């Protein structure tokens, strides 16, 4: 089951994804980041892909975009 990341988790993800967990070929080690955050690697990968701006992940922009999308999708009750 997919669970949303809190803002603090996103800040930690930003810090961990900087240059701490790089593989030998220069790619990010998603599994190591996921273990540190105690989340599944697909959750981390999905978050990075969805909210990556330019070349780096931004926790603030990610959180802002998440709430904008939630606000947009909020279904309103129809009164008759």
C-alpha cells in the first residue's frame, strides 16, 4: 500500500539524495535511501520522479505541488 511522505520525510529525502548515496556509476542508490527513511524503494522512486525539478529534488516544491494537486482534485458536494 502506498503511503504519502510527510514534509519532514521529504526534507530527509532531499538531504539523502544530494550526494551521500551514490552508486559507483554516479546514480542514486534508491534502496539505501529507502532503508534510511524506512519506506519501500518504489515510494522513494515515485516521489523523486514525480517532483523532480531540473536536476535535483526539492522538498518545498514537492510539498507545494502536492497540496495544489490535492486542492484541485477535491470533489465538491452537490446540493439539490
